[in-house]
C-alpha cells in the first residue's frame, strides 16, 4: 500500500444522505477479478446516460470536479453491501479522502485497508466543508493526517479524530496481514486451547 | 459474582486472541463462507505474498451471486460470469478448500446453505464477504460481513482485527396480528430506528415474538440487521435451533453433539447485562409492511399512503425523500395499494427458504398472475428446490403463471441477467430497494413472500389479508 501523504486538492460536494454502495458501484461491475480499473464506473448509473455519454448535471462530470481528490458527503456514506469494489472505485478515480458525519461500518473498514482516509466531522463542520467544496478549483482543501487536520481554503483548520492503529498503517503504508502474523504464536495457542475445550468446532469442519 | 454479560460479550470473549493497547483486538474466526464476487482479489493477494491458507477446512466455497437461474446445465453464457465462477473452483482446488459445485444440489445462496449444511452453529464466529452474513446470527453465531481484504486476512491468519461492537437489544413482545411475518417485523423495525439506527452495534433480538418464531423467521430478521446499519444480528440459541441443526451434514455428531449442546445452552445474555441501546416494540402495532422509497427505512404499513415531503422539517431529509419519490415515480398521498408493478421476485437470502415458498404458494394457489406481470420464484438452494418440488409447490406456482427457477441470488442484485429494465417496478422479497439495485433505473418495493404473491396476482401492491374477499 502507498504511504498516505499530506496533500491539498479539489473537493467534490455530494450533500445527499445514505449514498449507498450500489450507487457508488452498481453490481454488474462486480464481475471483475481485478482490484483496478473501476474508477471509470464510479457512480456509473448517475454519471452516464444509457448510451454511455456523460450526464451533464452529475457533479463529477463538471470540468472543475473531474480531478477531485476529496469527497464531502451526506450522512451514512457507504451504506449497503460489503463490496470492497466501492473503495476500489473511489481510489481508482483518484479520491484519497472522504469526509462525512458518519460512515457505514463495513465500508469504513474496507476503505482504510485500501489507503482511503475517512474523516468524521460534525454536521456543522460538514456543512462548512460542503460550502468550501462548492467553489471547486477555487477552494482547495488540505488534508494533513499526521497532525489530524483539515485545512480550509480560508486558512481555518478542523481537527479530526482517527484510530491510532489505522493512522499508523495509513502513514506507513502497512498491510494488516503482516502485522497480525506477528502474533502467530498467540493464534496457535488459541487454536490448541479451543481444540481441547470445544472439539466439535474443529470436528464439524467438512 | 462476575459482571453480567450479553450474548455478544460471551462469544466475543471466547474468541479473543489478543487485545492491543489501543483496544484493537485479534478475534479468532471459526468459519468463513466464500463466494465468487468478493474473493478473486483475496486469492491473488495470497499468491502475491506467497501465503498459504491457515486452516483450509474452516472455509466453504460456493458460487451464488452470479449464477444463471435457468438452463444452467448448458453452461454459463456470459463470459465474465463464467470466468469468475471457474476461478472460484480453481482457487478452491489450488488451496485445497471445501467447495460446492454450482451444479451440485447443495448449491445455493451462501446465507441459506450455511445453516442448511450445519456449517453455521451457535457460539462460533463466522464471516463472509457479503453484508448479509448477519443472517447466521439467527442460530446464535456471531456472524458479520467483511470486505475482500478481510477475506484474505481470514484465509491467511484465521483471525480479524476488530474492535468490540456496541450492544443493542431489540425486544418484541405481544400478540402478532394476522398476516404479519418476520419480514414485516424487520421492515417495521428499520422504519422506526432508521438505516443508521444500529451503526456500530450488534443487535440482539429478544422477546416472546422472537422466541415463538421459527429459526427460518429469525434468519429473515437477522438478515436485515445490516439494513439497520448493524454489524450483526443475534438470537440466543434455544431448543428450536438445536432441533434445526441435529443431523445436518456438518453439525457435530454423537458425543460431540451432546457436548456442543451443553455449551450452546449457556449462550444467552445474563440477567442484568447492560446494553448501550435498548428498543422495545409491541407486536400488536406492526402491520404488514411495504417499502415505498429507495432506502429500507422508507417503509410503511400497506394500508397507508406515500408520505408528503413538505411534512418533513429537516431540509436534507426532505430532499432525500423528494428524490426518492421522483426516482420511484410516485406521488405524495397516493395509496400504497394503488402502486402497480411489472415484476415480482420471490427469493434472496432474506426470503427464499422453504417456509417462505410455502407462504407464497398459499396465496398463489388457485389464482393467476395478473396480466402484464412477470413473476419469478428462485429457491435459496438446490435442496430447498427439491423439497418444494416434493411438496408440489412448483406445480402451484407454475399453474398460477410464476416462473420456477434454479437457486442463486438472481434479481436480488441484478447481476446474473435476472433484472429490472429501466423504469420497471418490482415487488421483491429481497432486502435492498436502493436506486438501481435490481437493474439500472429499476424500482423496488420490499415485501414479505405472501405480500409478493399477493402483488403478483393483483398486479399492484396489495394487502394479503384482504385478498380472498376483494379479488
Ligand atoms: S441474495 Fe442478495 S443479499 Fe443475499 S447474498 Fe445474494 S446478493 Fe447478497
């Protein structure tokens, strides 16, 4: 995974609540067997007409938002299915950070595992950032994970919380599996104990 | 005396491998079910890093999301689908993992076949790369959906990095009204607490209504916990669950069975255990429900009308409802029973088990699918299909004009070619009514199996209770 570095970029505002994973990436694009290449289908059904041409009124089709790197969204972003294709599509498009008041649990986990930073803010802060984002290129927003700050175009700062473990993994570009395998002996001793106390748990396996 | 603990606390603690200083835990995962859509990239990850599968027998692989539901013996026409399904088998062989072929009679939707095979058991931790893994909580397993990176993590380490969830309890007591099913109960719950009402929580369902409910009905309730935003749903295992499991192919046998049941009997929340959130419902207040909008919280009793956005004070919420009504092409104040439908889908991991098919067949018997409506029944597994056929349900359905199909996820997510055309409207027993869920531009109304059959024979959303007199 790439290390997460401080950046500033265009933020795209999407004020609607409950933007679900079917909206982010419709099911028929899940036939892929790769992690990459889903960016063109991000928000596919609201982004393109049936003939494949772009819908003019969809915000990511506006020239100033085509290179957005931040998404500011309504409540409960990413609800719905467990498809990791949602963060894959978002990051493949070039977005590195999503800001909202709340996120669905599985989407939250999936995002961090793919280097996508999710920031929770208060409704007032979100509304202010939506306003900033509405100015497109003229109001770039900065994201400083190291110091846990959102840098607003007017020079203001919004501090945010982030789980220390997730922050560490993102900043260092670390892979969870490698970290867990450092506890291999503990996992093995758990398995041995379980075999003694609850043998059917193993016995039941096919 | 030890602190009273909830059922969730007990299962969690019995699977804790390590707790780090910042509260992150390594949680042992006993079982994983793997399907074709969310696993290819996980196996690639193992190969790239040269990692073996830690406990091969702890996994069960089956294709369901993308399989054709008709004529499958002739092979899979869609090339991408075929590649994905063949890859699942190839990965199973390469890593030596238990695998059910898509032509096998045991094939079916992951959340249907787990319990059916006895792979799902009380007290264990079970995951699957699919959010509706919550279903398995009906048997008292701690079961939740995960993403592909986590599928890989479980394959490699048999654990997950987790933080404990909040404890939430939903209690439903009282007398259920006629015609009200498990599906109506969970739709009413989501309508009340909202799609984020359970965020960060594991919901334990309790009360006399849950105790009296069949294991299948509990699966329907737990299944949609995710639509309430929860990580998982749970019901304390009881004699009904033990009776359900006994003799299933992967359930414990002989002395191991006795030992397991002894343990399973301890799996309930202690008196006085603390919950972060408690919600209570009176069963008598719950009517048969349908959804009218594009989020599972946009539901109402079938006797009601489409809400008026101008009655909503919160600006963002009003816009969301306004947008939903436009997408659904329905008007405020319209009677829900005046909404006409084009297609009916009876299936999905929410409602495709034998008692769901029986409930739908009771309504379909001797009636005809309304003119201009296409209705399909997709059993949850090959074994359910067999049983339904042994009971003659397929004949009831086909005589009424329903299409009787082969098992899979089908029109629940519109991936395998079973889908809504743009602008088409369905009454569906599945769990999600998101925009485009059943096909781009498609409009979905969530209902119970009996209400789906009622919609099929009337051509509009209908109250199953008024059917015999009115039609
Ligand atoms: S039936 Fe629908 S909800 Fe259930 S596993 Fe399949 S796609 Fe997911």
